[in-house]
C-alpha cells in the first residue's frame, strides 16, 4: 500500500476510536487534513504529468501526419510559388513543433526530478516520447534534404528543358532558313522569261539584232533589256495569249513540246511539255505583227 494512503487509513481508524471533542481528535483531524491536501497536490501533479505527455503524444501524431503529406509531393512535378511557400511554412512548423515539445519534455523531466515522485511507468513513457521526438526530428531533417534535392533537380531539369527549347528554336530557324533557300533555289531553277512584240519593238529593246542588211537576225546576242520580259514559273505556265493573228517563235525550243493554236482569231502558245520546252533556253521570244 502506498505510504500516503496507508497513513490516511490509520488516521481514519484513530479518528473513529476517539471522541470528537478531545485534543487527540483535533490533532488527528489536522494531520488528516494535511494528508488529504498532500494527496490532492500529488494527484494534481500526476495529472499534470499525464496531461503534458498526452499533448506531446498528440503533437507527435500531427508531426507524422504533416511529414506524410510533405513526402507525398509528386517527384517530377515543378512546384508553383504558392505550393513551394506552403511547403516551406510546413517545414518551419514541423521544426518549431519538435523544438517546443522537446522543451516541454525537458521541463517535465525537471519537475519530476525535483518533486521526488517516483513512477517507473511515468519515466518509461517520458523516455518513449523523447525517443519518438528524436526519430521524427531525424525524419524532418531527411525530408527537408529530400525536398531541397528534388527542387534542385526540378530546377536543373527546367534549365535543361530551356536549353533544349533554345536548341530547338535555333534548329527550327536553321530549318526555315534552309527551306527558304531551297525554295528560292527551286524557284530560280524553274523561273523562265518570255516576251512578244513586233520586230520594231524587239529591236528597240535589243532583243533581236542584225549586223547588216544581208546579215542574219540574231536573238538575245547583246545587252538586251531584261526588264522588258515577263517572269513566270515554268512549271505552271501552260499557255500564253499572243493577241496577234501572226506569231513566230524566235528562240530555240523543241518542236514537240509546244503548239501554236488560234483562239478567237488570235494565236495562243500552248506548252505541251514544260520541262522539254524550257530545256534549251529559259528565255522565250515571239515575234508578232
């Protein structure tokens, strides 16, 4: 039986056997009241210990729950500024909670030591809570390092993606430039020029020339006026209206590749085979009346 409870029982027996008006009774009653006060104080002290330990245990559960939430953040996901701020606040909250509960445990140990109250179960519970807090503190430190490393990796990946984006942009620019060059070269390859006019008009533009009265006519031999010609895409031009009842092709083009047909009384040049027609010369000169 515990000393206080035993003393209380003895006093109660002695009180019963004594008269209420005797001096012994008054002395015993005073001692009994003192013991009751001591018992109440001890009960309050023990209740205070367990209240503190219950609060610490609840806080440890909160710490574990917060750790689980933080550790479940997606590894490959870039965090927004708001989410990153919330994580930093939660980490600070965990660290502060662990610190506060460690301090509370130290106060509890100090109070227990000073009181002289001995309880193996109470000491075992305090030791268990101390070890739990140490374990959670280690987890928080590791979690903080993991989140920092994850954030660093995401930043590195973001930098790599940006670099790749720039490389793709440069490559796209190069490809577009090459496509433009190829198109320009392709257009140049398939570009042709034609002109039709009277003999006088063609001579004035130095498109046809003659060295003398009896000398043969020459076509595109000297510095002729290129601006007088019409530029066309040789692949797409299949007919040229000449607006004349007479027409004569002066430049050299394979005969099977074209025909001269009349439409509404005027000649129209029909190019039957464009690649053959322009194979000898990219310039077409037609004399009309």
